């Protein structure tokens, strides 16, 4: 039986590696967001304050999803909350 790697989906944070960017405007990767959450930044607002993610304005041009990264940040917050 052959296993094929799952294609990367930029709108599904579970398929992204730690080094993959979540915020393309500010260049904040998944690990940085996860570390912030694990250190107590458990809202979009506190993630913005601690990492700078989701504070850019070039989302349409830089983000492969063509929009702001807030959806992916909220998904990571949910994933971590469900992991506890
Ligand atoms: S992709 Fe995060 S602010 Fe634009």
C-alpha cells in the first residue's frame, strides 16, 4: 500500500508545518503563533500584540488565501484549546 503526502492547504492549519507562514504580511510562522498561545496569548488580540501577526495590510497580495490570516490564527487557538 502506498501512502501519498497530503497536499498542503494554506487554509487548513493542520496541514502546515511549524515553519510555514501563517501571517504573510508580517512573516510570522505557525510555531511562533503556537508558542504565543502556549504562553498565554489565547485571543486574536493578544496574538496580535505579542507576535505582530494579523497587523499587516498586504493580505490580498501576499497571503495565498487572498485574505487576512485571522481565520488561521483563530483555528490554531481552537486547536490548542481542544488539545488541553
Ligand atoms: S496575512 Fe496576516 S495581516 Fe496579512
